[in-house]
């Protein structure tokens, strides 16, 4: 993990999959997560976090559906399972609906 923009914040353990951030200050902060596998291949992604001033209205985001990455399977496998368990919400998710859009 590394912070690339925003107010000065205190970052926890940078080599873990979960980053703890404290000393919060209002503003937008950008964090970058880099991952490396045992073959030495790597990738990185970034996330922007908006930290609201004290007294702001609570942020209540819509749920975010996550069906995983695109996949390929040989027809001989016979059956596949797709996982929507990576979906997240500020409140309990009460329903899932899968729809085939092509093919």
C-alpha cells in the first residue's frame, strides 16, 4: 500500500491485504495497492477515499455488485459456478439476481 494524494494520514501495516488508516482529516485521499505473486508477476490498482468533515450527513452508498473477473472454461468441464459473494453493501444484502446477457 501507498498513499499518492490527499491529506497526511497515518497508515498501518503496508504489507497486509487490509490497510488501516487513522488520523483522519477531511479531503480525498488516493491509495495504491500493489500485489506480487510467487512467479514475480505484479499488478496494482488504486482507490479514492472521501473523508467527510465532522457533522456531515452520513454517507449511505448503494450496494456494489461483484460477479468476479471474466473467465474461460472448456465445454468438457460440464458445469461451472459463478460467485457473487464479493458483492458488498453498507447494509445487509437481501437479494441477488443473475441474468445471462449473451450467448
